[in-house]
C-alpha cells in the first residue's frame, strides 16, 4: 500500500511540475546567438591571445573583466578595418610575447620548442648505449694456459690459511 502511495505521489509531483513549467514565457529559454563573420574573427583572434589575469586561459574562454575588455578592443579594431596581424601586433606591443598562447620561435624561445626533442634524442642515445653494454658479450676470461702460476710464497700462504679454517 505504501509503495502505491509513493508511486502516485511521484506521478502527481511530476505532473504538477510540468504544469508549472509550461506557462513560462519564451524569455526564460536559452537565446540563440546570431554570429556574424566579425564575431568569428573576434573568436579566432581571441583564442590566440592569453588572458593576463587567468594566465592559462585564452581571452575567449576567460570570464575576467580584462578579457572582456580585450575582446571589445579586438571587436573595435576589426570594425576600424585593422587586420588580425595588426591587432596581434597591438597586444604584443603592450604585453610582449607572453600574451601569445603559442609563443613565437625566435631568440631564446627556440629552446622551448626544440628542448624536449633534444632531451629525448640524448636520452635515447644514452639508453641505447647502456643497453648495448648490458647485452654485449662478457670479456673472455682466458684459458688455463694464459693464467700465470702461483709463486711459492703465495701458495704456502693459501695452504696455511686453508689449514687454519680446518682447526
């Protein structure tokens, strides 16, 4: 009986909830954004620039006030007829290479790009050298003919040491 009451209660609450949600005006629904070609350009440029506050996000994804201002600057400069390269040059002049999500390859920045590959190459060479040493045939220990015989004082000393263990 209690299960039946529970099922009826859930059904009534779902029905009541649907009646409450139905008369909501269309304003409450998600609005569709009509993007123009300029908005596409703003997005593409903004994705290449780093947010100076968030530092790990580009200014398109960042929610900071500075990022919103930077997006507006991009939009204004595009409306003035500037090219994407000119807009990036503007931000580079104000913030330096740090503002670019993908730093330019010049000066010491080439170490950032080439360093991992150089380290990988050096590590591979060291690994192959070590493995070749491990798998190399051991040096020939020689035959009994090439061994020098013990001299008499050494032989006596060894025999004396062996006798001392027997006692």
